[in-house]
C-alpha cells in the first residue's frame, strides 16, 4: 500500500496534503486515529479544506478508488 | 485370501482413507478460508483465535478472546502450539494472515481457519480500545488547513 500512497502523494502535490502516521510509533497518530473513530489500519480519511470529512477507505484499497476520493475534495 | 486379493484390499483401504482425509479435512494442507459469519460461529464455539497484527493495532480493537501474535513473532510462538488444535487466524484484511495461515499449514497445523476478509468484515463481538480514550480536540495542525488533507493511518508491517 505504501508505494501507492507515495505515488499519489507525488501526483497530488500542491493539491492535497498527505499526512501519514505510523500509529505504532506515533502517539499523535494513534490519538488522532481514535479521535476519528478509526479502528483498523490502513485507514484513509479524506478531509475537505473546511475540515469536513469527505469520505474514508479502509484496508488494501485500489489506487483508482483513492483517486476517486481525492478528486472530489474541495 | 490370496496375496493378490490382499494387495487389492490394502490399496482400496488406503484409497478410502485418503478420500476421507481429503473430504473432511480443511483444504490446502490443513488450512481453509472461512466467511465472517462462520468465523463468528467458530469464536462462539471456543476456537483459539490468533491476531497477527501489530500490538498497536490489536490494542485499538480485536476479536474477543484473540491472542496477539504479530507476524514477526509467529514462527517462534507457534513452535510450542498443539498442531491439532483448531486455530482461527486473522489480520485487518486477510493479506498478512494469509501468509501466516500458509506458514502454519506448512508447519503441520491440521486445522487452521482463515478469516480471509479480515477483521474489517467481522460481525461478531469486537473488543475496542477506542472506548477507553477520550480526545478533547483535534490537533491544530490537522484541520481545518489550507487545503484538502488526506490522513493516512498505517503501520510499518
């Protein structure tokens, strides 16, 4: 999954900010994950500029499904 | 009974036993994929449950009675396990546990059940650590920001 995320992060540079947390090593990431009610990794939470959640995906996700979510963020 | 008849009967007996093993044992050398529904039944029946995710993932949520045996500790831990005891193995989506199940089957474990769809599809009782943590507010650097954000919660597995 990491290569997909890395590729998308490059592709969406300047458009969408990627914040990647290793929840085993990052206390901040683990707390943030809980605050979003996410229980499993990987979980992808897509946020609009106003902070509203546009969607989320869980598990091994196809690159196209990720793009579909990223493209509708505003 | 002549020697030839004896041989025929012996071959037939071996064939019948072999067929029985094939029909009534889990497929794939002692391992078989099971649905989330069947997994919940197995848990209710008392099967030993093995969670191969990381300790952090396990703390966040796990199937009731599950033991946390991360992938990097599985080989060592399994050396002392009863190879005839039924096991239900899972991870988040079935990717890591698929490797674990193949390993266990190769090691001679006879009854390994694999929750192939992962815990995200499981409908039985889940023990969740998120109920025990209260987060007062979001960190300042996350939302709202200057633009859209993708939060990725992962582990280094």
